[in-house]
C-alpha cells in the first residue's frame, strides 16, 4: 500500500476532472488519486447493479492506494451506488447530485432545464431531489445520449457536439428555461459551447465547487490534523486505453500527465 493521506476520486471517464480541479483549488496540499473508468463508459446506459459493482471495485482500489476519503464524481454512480459505498466503507464518501436547489433559486422565468444522463434522470434519488426542492418552479429534464462520449474523445467544440447540444437544449429553451443544470460531471467541459448554443444570458449550474467544499468540511470534521504536502500532486488511472486517456486528461487538466492502467482485477472484474 502506498503512503496514506490521499483523496480518491472516480468517474465513469474523464468528466470527474471538472470536480477534481475544484478540489485541487480548494485543497492544494492534498495528494489526489483519480480513476477514469473509461473501459466502462458511459454509465448512463448501464444497469444500477452494474454501476454499483464498478463503484465498489474502484473504491476498493482507491482505499488500497491510501485514500482516506472518496469522492464519487459522477451523478449516475451517486444515484446507483452512494448508499452502498457508505454502508461498506468506513472512509468519508462524498457524492454528487444535480444542483436543483441553487438552480431553483437562480431562475427568473420559473423554468429550469436539466441536462443529464438517462441513468440520473430515471433514478429514485433524482426524483426525491425534485420533490424536496422544485417547489413551484417547473423542472424540464432532457436526457443527453452521446454527450459523454464526445467529451471522452476530446470533442469539446466539434460540429457533432454542437449538433447534439442544439438538439437537447432547444426544447428546454422553447419551454422558457433561463437556467440549465449540468447534471453530469462531463458537461462543464462543454460550458463554452453550451453558452454559444443557448445564449450568453443563460445561467449554468453545476456542483463541482459545492462538492469540493463538502469534502473540505468532512475532512475537517472527521479527519482533523491530517498532514498536508507542500503542493498538490495527482495520480491518474484508467480502465480504458491509457494512451488515449493520457492525451484527453492532459488537455482537460491543463498539464501533461501519464495515466496508468488500472490493475486487471479492478478494471475488468465486477468485484462484489
């Protein structure tokens, strides 16, 4: 086992980097370990049981690497597996949820659009979130097949990505939405193109910064006095093509990185 004291973060692919960058900014002294489960991306079309097994396998790997807290940087995995992870592991588990509450507070038109994976939109967790926070605001949801794959390929501003966004955003704008929830951690990387398609006036809401703050609170409350390093360091692993993932993560992370291949028992197996 490596030196203890790391923060483990995982996602179905590279989208969770949108959360990891907030963690790096807020907690610059942390050692970060990130797993892109790109061999199994996208999670949005997988069964909840399948996603739960992947989340268990990745969490076990991160804990073996010395993770003292785990961030589930994926809305779909949160819906399918957060409760199970919290029941199985003693470390703090910080998870995602679409930012319905701040979006409801932000809207002026009374209509909020949600861009998310089908898995997130169909989850009981999301339904409960709407029940708690929507109130009188109309919430219009839109599943977005194909967007995760575009980000995974580094296609952040291609004609195909624009075509998909126009298809998914137009019905929300037609309903009067002035606020859009980015309900998948991949989507913040498409924010410039989303604004170009939807208009610069549109309010975009995601939860990356809020998740980083929640992680900070949990660490202070449950693991006080943890040693810090002089500067942040990050290791990256993938269950997919390590060379391709290195290229995409380097571009999104803003510096050249080498992505290691996840050990076989964690990358291929569904570990109960």
